[in-house]
């Protein structure tokens, strides 16, 4: 009886350790099962036009989600950022090089990038 | 029965000490973090050279220097940002063999800057097809296995596209601002 109890405790301990080891795997497979998030228009515009520089901070382009890069820019207000993006600012070329982008599309992309701070 | 208890007991101890076998993987710096960090420094230096020297003192600013491909032939000539970047890569090659980096392209003006290994070619093709993404892989060259990272090099101004599109040795003449023109290949021996 005593031996059975010890065996049970050790077995549970092993089980616990093994399940802790497989924690990452199970959480990633759970993530894979979840439905893909809906892509906003702003994100779509960002991916097609802005990501090539902004994801890498090419020529200092602020990276979405990087608070220290975006906070001082966001404080200027979206209207100012749209104007900068439209006309070019610092090392950023006008409209990132895509002259077909409208101010409304620039606004959506900027709002998407600002939203990544949260 | 005692043997079973002992086996279970020691298995538990070994598992808990081993940390699920992660101990070995966590030793040293992850090569991806290492190459990402190196690239961050390279990017920052290149951006600062472009902004603080070329833009400030060049034709768009005080007009005191002449950024030009043939800068050595001009009294006020200054190397283009890409040339400055290459000069850094060459200096690092003399300094250390712990890592190398180079600016390459599948459409190089100078054929020496074309990819040389299958992984470099794969990486450059990947970053061109996936703007904003990096490429990471491992390749064996000789007896050494390397971690190879490829980061995008983007046409950030008309100066980049005009120079590449109009250069007599350029194999491609339709680059647009915002396109991936090539990549920075960083290689670290594992």
C-alpha cells in the first residue's frame, strides 16, 4: 500500500514535468487552430506599400509596435503624419514612392501603424 | 519494485535538472538575435550617414559635398551610402573572422556582388518576393556550418533607382522607389 502511494506520487510528478515540457508545443498548435484575424484595409495598404521599409526601419522608418519610435510621432497628430507621408519627410520619399496612394489610404495605413503601439 | 521506484525518482530528478533539454539551446546567444543586432547597427549607421552627411551637406542641403559613385575622382566627392556600407564590410573582413557581411543583389551592377552560394540566392529571392521580411538559414561551406541571414536593401530614393536603372552595367533598368533591390547577407560560423 505504501509502495503504491509512492509510485503514484512519482508517476504524477513525472507526468507534470513532461506536460510542462510540452507546454510551448501545445500552445502553438492551439494558435494554429484559431481562425485567422481579419485584415483591415489599413493593414492591407501597410503590407503592400509601407512594410518594405517600416518593418525593417530602413532609413529610420518607425517600426509598427515600437513605442519609442511611434509615440513622439503620434503626438504630432494623424493629419500632420498624413501630410508628411504625402509630401515626403526626412528620408521618406513622398507616399513611400507609390504616387497612386490617396491621402485616405495613407491615413488608414498610418492609423494602422499607430494602433500597433497598444 | 524498489528498482521501479528508483527509476521513477531519478527520472524526475534528471528531467527537472535538465529543464526539458533547453539548457543546451539557451547557452550563448541565439544566432538570429546576433545577426539581427548586427544588422540594427549597420542600418543605424547607414541611415545616419545618409541623413547627417549626404542630405545635410550634399546638393539637397548645404551643397558642400558631391555624393557620387566616382567620388574619389572629385575634390568634394563623397561615397554614396551603399559604397560607405561596402567600405564597412571590407574593414570588418580585415578585423575579424567571427562574422562577415556583404551587400548583394540578383541584379548587381558589379558581378562580384551577385550571390555565390545557393543559400544566398534563395535568401535574395525570398526577400524580393516578400517585402519587409528577412531570410534565415544554415549552410555548410567546406567543413564549417554557417548561420546565414539575408536582410532587404530597399530603393529609398530617386538617386538609388536612377543610378541603378541608368548604369551601363546594370542588368535591370526598371527599379522603382520602395522596391527591394538586393540584400545584406550576414554570415556567422556556428
